């Protein structure tokens, strides 16, 4: 194959591979407990759906930067997370946050600091853009968060410019950085004049309070977010970047590249999304969704803890990241794996493939997020429920009291998962 050498070994996204696999198993009539896909189960807000229907006749190309009215609404919406003024000119609208994360890495010839574990596409995007990756290890004992001390050790090497990708609330761990932690991280970043690409796609699904590092380090922070999670509109493909004025030249370069690649985001989609950043309309929606996610995550966490499975309580998004190494069965599984002389699949991948084959439980193994092959960690995405049903019920009831009735796939799947490890 004559593909460029640095991209010839890029594989398809593990999350999309998992979706295809589970969808095919369901089509084949298999009973599947889908803990693998991080897709919001809630219905798109009705006001946005209505606005899309009345905007569908708009068929013109629009600015590669995005509609001014939408950028203005996002600027007002995001003002709550910063002490500096955000102007519409600082914002770029793009076809989903994934594409925008890629474009930012493209324009900066920087080493990319990526905490481990991390979302599955950060490292492949760095490789596609020929950026050097510097992994910053985290531990469960430290709530899967980077420490200022370890960050400084990487930044002390001044042979290259560096950009940290910070994701809070975090995929895959569900952890959230506190204000105090972000202040300390900011001090280290400022000392070395490093950049931050702050992936805040789950900001509105924070179980405590979301803080943006932009508030404490605005001059060198680029925010990336979108509507796929908190507005449940993943298929609409709309994300946005917020650049500080100090990086205006780089912002303009991203816009120029956009004009030569995807051109612009769908005009009707942009018009409909304006409604999604109207706080009066959307706040009750996101508050209800978050309340439901908290109740479900607490239920799963308690079941895991009660069965001596190592995991940190989720503080945001819709993920838990347990580790099963402490289970006696892990030793027996390792003996089985070694006897098969596998060379093309890691131990971690083999274990969770076996779990799927024997129980119908689909999870993403920790190796997909950068974890060692001998660590039996995985990401549990707790969204396999009827979001429309729970949205209606959650307006008047506490879901956790009736979670077995309202979330059968989740409760049955978690019980099967526990039984498999016993």
C-alpha cells in the first residue's frame, strides 16, 4: 500500500468498531447489554427539533467560522465558566468536536501531552498530524487525575513546545477536576507557557460543578465542546472551539483550513442549535438528564463496590472505569490465555471479548484507552436505557427507587457482569 507511512497503521476507532459489532449481534437476535457506547440516550430537546423542521429550507453555504447568531449565543452561554469576556469572534463552529480537536492538533507543531487513560482518538489524531505524544500517567489512587508535579516533570524538557489535552468531566473515568486542582495545574502551565486544549464536551453533565481551566489560564487555553452529549444530538455533528484572543492567528488558520476542507456546518443545523444555548429553555432539560445519570451511576457504583470491584465513583459524564484484577477469576483467565498462545490480541482484550461472547455484555477494554494489556480495566457506559421514558418519569420520581423496573438492561447486565467474575 502506498499510503503515507505515518498514517498507514491507523486503525478505525474502537468506539465505532464496538457500535458496529454490537449492532450486528443485536440484528442476529442476540441479547446484548450495551455498556460500550458513549451516546446520550435522551431525546433531543423538542424546541431544537421544531426549529430544525422550520429551518430545513435554508440551503445556502454559510461562513466557515459559523453563523454569528449561534456564536453569539454560545459566547453568552459559556460566560458562566470564565471571568474574561468571550466574544463571538473567538468561536469557530465545526462538524463535531472530534474534527475540531483534530484541526487544533494540525495547526500547532507541538508535542501533545495526553493523560493516561484518555479518550480513544487523542493519540491517533496526534499521529495523523505527526505530533509527538507524551503520555502522562495517572492512577486510580489519585482518581485518575494528573498531578502538577508529574506535569512539571514533562514540561521541564524545553526542547519543544507543548500542549496538554485536558478532559473534564473525563472519558473514560467519569472524574472531574476541582477548582483547586485546576488552579494548581494552571500555575505549572503558565510557568512554562504551555498550551491547553480543554475538551469540555461533558461540561453540562457534571454531577457536582463544572470548572473550566479557561477561567484560570485564559491566555493559553482553547476550549472544545459540542452538542452531542448534553443536547443528545450526536448525529447532528456540530461542535465548537473557543480561542483566546492571544491565539487569534491560529484561530484564523483553523478557519482557513475549514474553508478548504469541510467548508461549513449545515445551515439548518446551526439555526436549530441556537435554541440549544438558550439557558431558560435548556437548563431544565440538562438538569433532569444529569439527575437521572447521577442516580444510575450511583446504583452501578454501589453494586461494584459491594462486590469488591475496584472503581472510583463517577462525578460526571456517563462512565465508570472499574478494574477487575482483584478478582480471583483473573488468575484463572490468565492461565487460559497463556495456554492459547495468543499473539494477535492482548490479555485485556481477550478477557472482555470472552465476556461478550459468554454473557452478551459489551464493554470497551482499558487497552482502548491506553491502559496496560495486563490490567483488567474497562469502561462501563451506563446509557443502555430508554431516555424518553426516564425523562418523563424523572420529572416526578426518584429513578433509583425503581431502577430495576425502569432500567432493566442496566440492572440485568450489571448483575450478569458480577456473576461472571465470581
